[in-house]
């Protein structure tokens, strides 16, 4: 299809039901997981309780004690619009 490009990965954080507060594009799943690890470090340092795993590519806050988002995740994407302005 003309609107598709090679697979890439979005690492996003935000509040449920809202546009993500953070969205970074990575070219490989390994890079995306490394990016998600950095976000999870902040979750671990917070007073929030959360669940999830890097293998699943998703973490969710289940008991919120501060202003961090409700979730962080890795999403697979092939839309060309995402990568038009990226340097690959």
C-alpha cells in the first residue's frame, strides 16, 4: 500500500482516554524496549503501584500517588505519516 512504510515502534505514555503525553518513534523493537525501560525507571522511583512487563510492552499504574501518566506502552506501526520527518 502507498500509505505504509517499514515497521517502526511508538513508545507512548499518557492518561487513559486522552492523547499520549509522550510519543517517541524507534526503528527496532529492542530500541523501543530500551526507551520503555527508561520510563519504567521513573515509575519505579515514584510512589505509584503499577503492573506490566517489557515482554508485553505495557505498564499500567494501578494505584496513583503522583502526577505521572496512567500507562506506558510500545505500539507497532506501519503508517508512513509517522516517519516522513524522521531521519532513518
